[in-house]
C-alpha cells in the first residue's frame, strides 16, 4: 500500500487524536502548515511531524517528561 503524499484535515485530526475543529484552528492560526488544493486544504506529512516536534520541545511538554 502506498503512503499518502498529503493528508486531509480529518486525517491529521485522526493521526494526532484531535478534533477536526482543533486542526482547522491550528491551520488557520498558522501553527500547522497547509496548502490549498482547489476548495480543500492539504497537509504534508512532514508538516505534521514539524508540528509534533515543536509541541514536544515546548517547556510544558518537557516538564511532563521530567
């Protein structure tokens, strides 16, 4: 099976365990990069990874680990 080249907002929500509304908020605020494809937004897998890495590097996330 081929890995997707990009995700829909619903797919990203499922991957992250977020609601679609939260993913839309992240996209529209610029916290999560996306591109417009016709009438739809698409998110590249590396952009999801970048978002997760940034969140994991935040001081609050580090406090939970330590």
